[in-house]
C-alpha cells in the first residue's frame, strides 16, 4: 500500500478497514488514535484540500514548514484533551506543545455588572487549565505524524461522493482529479464538517437551533502581557472571548478574539477601519489588557446549534461538527469531538483485536450510548450559557451575579466546574485510563 507521503495521483487499494471522509482536526485525530504502534488497521483519509507532502522537504516535517501567521484561526484545548493526545504516539503532545500557549487562568465577567470569577490552574493543581493553538499548527503536527504511519493513506484533494452499506461493510465512491474510484471498507467515518454533504446525501436529518447571531473572529494584540489569562466576557450584545496566544513576530502580546454580534453589526465591523474596530473592541472589553493596538484579518460565521439525528448506521458513523456543531462561547466543540474520537477508537481497537467487524451496528450504537451523556451535557452547557447571560430580567441578572460570586469563593464549585468543562466528569477520564492500561 502507498504510504501517507504519496498524496498526489494516489493509487487506491480495493479494500481498507476504515475510510475517513474529512482529514481536518477531527478526522486526523481519530486516525492517529486508530493507527497506534499496536494497530494493523488499514486507514484511508479522503480530504478535499491539498495536503503538503513532506517528501518535498525531507529536512522538515510539515509542522516545521508552517510559518506562524498572525491571522491563523485558533482552538482552545482543555486539559482533558491534552491527556487524550498524550495517549497517542509518544512525542505527539510534545510536538503540539511547542506551538501552544497555556491558559493559566480564566476570568469570567459581565460588562457593567458586579460579580466575576477567576479560575486558576492552582485550583486543580494541573499545570494549566487548557491550551490555545492555531489550527494550522495543530493540523500540520497531526498530518506530519500521520505521514509516518505505514498503515495510513491520504487521498487529497479528493472527495467521498457516496457511501453505500452492504452485508460485508460499506462501498465508498472517491472522486479525485475528475475520476471516480470505488473502494470497500468495514467502516466509513463521516467527518466532513457542519455542512456535511455526505450527511445530507445519506439522508440523515438534523435539528437546527439558529441563534440569529454571528461570531466575528480575529487575532488582536495589546500593550499588556496576557500572562496566560483567558477572558469570557458577557455583554448586552453577546459574549466575547479572548484566548491567549504566543507573542507575535514583533513581540506584541496577542490573543484570539471570538466576538458574538448580530449580523448587521458584525458586517460593519468586518468592513470598518482597523482604528474603528479597535476603538469599539476597547469600549466593549475594557482596559484589562491595556490598549488594543493591532487586529489581523477579520471574518465571521453564523451561529447555530446543529445536531445529527443519527450518529451511527451499519458501517457508518458521523463524527465532529457533522454530528454536533456547537456555539463557540465555551470552546467545547473540538474538545467534545476529541472525546468522541477517543471513545470510538477504544471500541474499534478492541473489536479489531477480537476479529469483530468494525461496522457492526451494535458496536457503533454502544459508542453512541457511551458518549450520549457527555454529548448532551456539553451541548446543553454550550447552548444555555449565552442564553442565560442574554436575559435582561432583573431576577435573572441577580442570579447570574450571585452565581459568579459563589463560583469565585467556593473551591469545590470551581473544581467541579473546571472538571466538567475539561471533560473529566464523563468520557475522557475512563478512556485515558483504558488506553494507558492497554499500552496505547
């Protein structure tokens, strides 16, 4: 079989164990978990965007080729997600860690109201509450690691055009360079994003809750060091998150901004001058980080909660944003998806060891059942938090302020809240222990 280094004009085999449609952060993370040193699973990743070929620059991995961009989009990794990455290949987290900025504290407040809460790594005795990484770095580290796997093959740029279930598994149609090839597999994973064409083609319905707001995304810099503090600030217009990043090439303190706005206001801020944008950001956020002095490229996306009504069929499983796309206010989307990947990979590796079919419906349904509570709680939290802070009734406002004060003065409440957002109350802890016990 071709190794992952051969990406262009790929020659596909007739049979794979698993085909992953979507080579983004979720698809790549799942492939990493399934392709460990003890695994003999044959995995095909079909990705619609070109993937850099490390063979073209043998002196560097793709992670080393990538040059830090001020405008790169970022992801907040929970401490639970770090523990999951540590169960993968030796050295993977160390490679990721070279490009992260740790979150030492999280400051939650409401503009114009008393009451706030500061949660710190000392509250949990963890080295950090979480980590912020630019997506391009995380993606390139994962791809570089996968290229070293002899049991993983990429087909990119290409698309999965169709998936059909059979008694033996699935038949997958792959379109590459205008040509369609057909491969067979035991299991097909649909991980092609929130607007998944495959999910639609399979006739899997979704429930959609529109928030009628958009998230404006940009990287910003300011005059004070952020000291590893992440901010979650709730305003009358919507929540605003500021996630600490590594300093810019000019040594400016820098953070990833996620600003929730109505569409009209967001459209204005996308088009206005940098000076006006920074002035309005300063007015909404305040002076905790000193003066905002620079903003990178601005872009936005509509906010809505999308949930697939089916996550498993015989030979097919839906993952990541294709399964559940969340409000970004609490930064839970990728962390939940990573816990899903950890749970599914554990079940699939056990099945492979026992020569069980990987696409067995009862096996896939057991994955959905195991992750159901984690998914429901995380989705509810991400959905209800902005709604709670968006209500203007006096009694609700008082409840919010008292809740923040209680969270700030109660160590037990802080620990419970932090462990919940890190994923340790449900799937992550059990999966981590199981992986470590099996030597994965």
